[in-house]
């Protein structure tokens, strides 16, 4: 009988591969807009915790991005539209290996 192995989310994500584009950040934020943003949903919605509050501004660790698009939607709908998100350059970004 086949045994079903249940993997944790962290274990699944650990199988993924990232090709990091050192020369192009595919996510930028407009810090002037962020100053006007009360709720700052970007700090809580990202499953990869790409956005952090550091030294009174939003810091972006784009190299950890899972390319789900949640931050753009939450920023446009519940923030101040400060995020500009572009697809990573071809060949860069995340390569999912599970499922
Ligand atoms: S949700 Fe958008 S506008 Fe608000 S702090 Fe985050 S990036 Fe800035
Ligand atoms: S696309 Fe998804 S993983 Fe990437 S920064 Fe936005 S919310 Fe986070």
C-alpha cells in the first residue's frame, strides 16, 4: 500500500528554487505614498514577508517573492497604490517544484 506523506508548507517552499536577478528589483515602492498609507496592508498580506517596516519606511526583500500578486492587489485596494510590481525578467524569479 502506498503511504501518503504530508509535507509542511515550509518544507514545500524549501523545494522551490530562486534565480535572483541582482541587477533588477521587480518590486518598487513609492515611499511618499507609503507615508500617507495608514493601514499598510503590504506588511501583513505577503506570505513570504517581503515587506518589512525598517527605519520608518517600507523595505522590500524582492528576492523572496513567490510571485502571487497579493501585495499589488492589497496595496491598490487597501493601501495608497505605492507598489509597482513587474514580472521578473525571463529566467529569473521562483521555480515551483511541488505539485
Ligand atoms: S500598502 Fe502600498 S502604499 Fe501602503 S505602505 Fe504598503 S506599499 Fe506603501
Ligand atoms: S507577489 Fe506575493 S510573494 Fe511576492 S511580494 Fe507580493 S505578496 Fe509577497
